C-alpha cells in the first residue's frame, strides 16, 4: 500500500512546521512599528517603574499574537522580567485565569483551591516584574479580573489582545479609569505584504518551489485578510503534490487546496439559520456598505429583528468568519461590512 509513497529524503518539504499557524519566525515581517509600540509599553519595567497597559486590536489572522510573543521572547532574553501568556478563549473565568497564572509561575498545586486563595498564591509568586498578555479578552466572562490583576501585581505591564476594538467599551468604566490604557491597532496587511510573507514561508518550508505559484494563493489570502489561509493553502498543496509522488507543486495542486479552504476557514454556510443566511446574502449583495445600509436592506426584504438584534447577528457572522467588519471613516462611528466566505472554485 505504501510502496509508492515518497521516502523522507525525497520529501517536497524542507520544514513543514514553518507552515504551522503557531510557528514563531525569528523575524515578524511588516510589524516592526507595532512591535516597537509593544516594547515601549514594557520598557518602564526594565528601569524599575510600573509598565503601561496596552490594548492591542485588529482583525483575526494579521499577526497580533505572533508579534507580541516575539517581543516577549526578546525581553526575557535580556532581563529578569517574567512574561506570562493566557488565552481567554480557554481560560475565560476569573478562577481559570488566576489558576493558569499560578501554574505558569511554577505552582501546580492549584486544584480545588477557591478563587481568593488563588489570588493570595499569585501575589506571593509575583517576585519579579511581570508582563501579562491576555489574548482574546472579549471572551472573558467578567472583566473585573483586569482590576484584580492591576491592583495585586505591583510591577507589571498588561497587554490585552482582541479582534474587536469595541471590546474595550465592555470593560467596566471603573476598571477602565484605573488601567490608564494606550491603544495599538494592527492594520491588515497589503497585498504586497501578504505576498512577501508567503514568499518567505515558501522558501523556508519547501525544496525548490517556484514563486509563480504564489499569485493565486496571495489573492485568496488577501481577500480575507488572514495569513493563516495562505499557510493552509501552501501546506495542503504540498501534501497534494506528495500524494501524487510529485516534487513540484503545480497550479492544479494550488487550485485543489483553495477549493478546500472553506473546510478550514469557516463553518459551512448550510449550518446557518434562515435569518443569518438572509443577512449573509445581503452583506454579499451590499459588500463594502455600512451596517445601517445593510439593515435597511434587511428590513426591505422582510427582516423583523430590531437593530440591536441585527447587530448581534452581524457580530455572530463576523465571529464565524463569514463576514469582515471595519470601522468606517465617514460620519459617526459606522461599521463597514465585507463578505468573507471563500467560495469553492475561487
């Protein structure tokens, strides 16, 4: 069964892990300015002062977490500052966050401890200055944990990451006033930057592949502003080529991988309920228009939800990566909507 499979020495890949979503490159391309801002927020700790609170936001898949983690690695290499990372998708309650921090600081004996004991344990463990990164803070059940951490860790920098700028408004005003937050937006990559990132990964991941295959990969990746899509396509195309005992990735391998992107990138559109499907189709028809215009079209097509409920459904579609939202530059604080489903056969 396996006699025709290429031997390891014949692999098309040089290092397949370079195409992994969690791979940390030595240098984050096109994010130097953002990384400098992260470093500036941390810099006071090196001099013995309390650091700043930094709120980092930007759409998914544009390098926020990767860029911040690299700054932390460099910081730990030149100082005795302790850097801690918690993803609030997994640890979304006050108890879970405190338990994770105690564990990261070397205390594994935290099972069944009540929240107040975890907090005391954490205070005793925080001997060195701390940089604490809380990723996906919009998933926190109770943002009062931010106040708790701010008040109980004396020398720290808090770095709060989220895909949504408006997540900051959901933090209690009492907490916000205490944090004294600065803001850092990660802008989407340009098409040229997307191609540059994919070109670098291509050369590190594969043996002798032509850059010509990057054009359609770049177009697909840039359309949804998510580098992870491009990495997925390259990896899948390489595996397609190897399955055919080929050492060169062809355009057909790329096309086949692009046709599978929807399996990786979004939940099937067929799983949406009727109202969400209707709204998604309206966003597709009104691509690039503001949310008010789409809501008007929704009402004209028989939609019965209130504007607030409509906004919640838009947020649900954005969370599922069916659509992409951006803050508009016109009057007020309008939101512009973009259709983001990658169709089969693109």
